[in-house]
C-alpha cells in the first residue's frame, strides 16, 4: 500500500524546488501561472490534510478541483480524486491512475502527442500495468521530456505555435514530479533524480 502522506509531502517539496523552472516553462507556452498554481494547490492540500478528515490524495483531489485555477487545476483534481477513490475502495494505485487518465481524456480530449500532461501520464499508467512506481516515474519523465519536441495541439500552448518547442510542457513535468515522488517514497533505494 502506498504511503499517501509521504507522497504528498515529497511531491510538495519537489514542486517547491521546481517552482522557478515550472514558471519559466509556462511562460514559454502559457501565461506563466502553472508553477504558482501547482505550488499553491499543494500547500493548500497539505493544510487540508493536516486538519484531518480526508486522505492525502483525497485532500489533493478536493483542493485541485475546488480551488486551483488554470487549465491544469481541474484536470489534476480528477487524477488525484480517482487515485484516492481507488485506494479507498481497496483497488491499487495503478487502477486509480488509469481511471484518472480516462477521466482527464474524457474531459479534455487530449491524446499522447498533443503536448499536454497526458504525454507524461499515459506512459506512466502503461508502466504501472507491468511495473511499479520506479518504472512509472521513468516513463513519466521520458514522456515529459518528449514534449519538448512537440508542437502543442491542445490548450493555451496551441496558440503560441513553435515558441514553446525546445522545452518540455510544464503540465507534463508536473505529472512527472508526482510519479517521481511516489517512486521516491516506494523505492528510496532507486535514488531517481527529480524531473525538474
């Protein structure tokens, strides 16, 4: 069973460390608020979790659905909510991540290759089917890195053309950081470098 609290706290620290990078990436492809939104959401989720009454991933889902703006806020909220729901029902982390991907694609319609967070999430979900958190983290990071080569076909970045090319999509990096945090908690001996 995954240690939700440890993952939440590790993810929050990783995003604090990567805040400047995430902001700079989003300035190339969007309005530059992704780093603030992700960091603010994680801070609020920690506060909500520390007050009690919900699981760590439940707090993440609630905060990102209800309080975090931007394009990615509600999508991340769907992912975290589905993972929390799966874990609460006795299903696995992989089941929740897969359900989250399905929900995100149902709402946003993005596919791999569109230069969105799906480019990191879909490979991570695939890796969880046959592997574990380390494989998922590596797949998410590789997927995020590949977005640097892509022209955006969805979201705000689609309006800036080739200007965003050469740097990874910030949402995909945010997803890679989440799976890195899960791997760092589940398999600390793997000593994976953070994606950003």
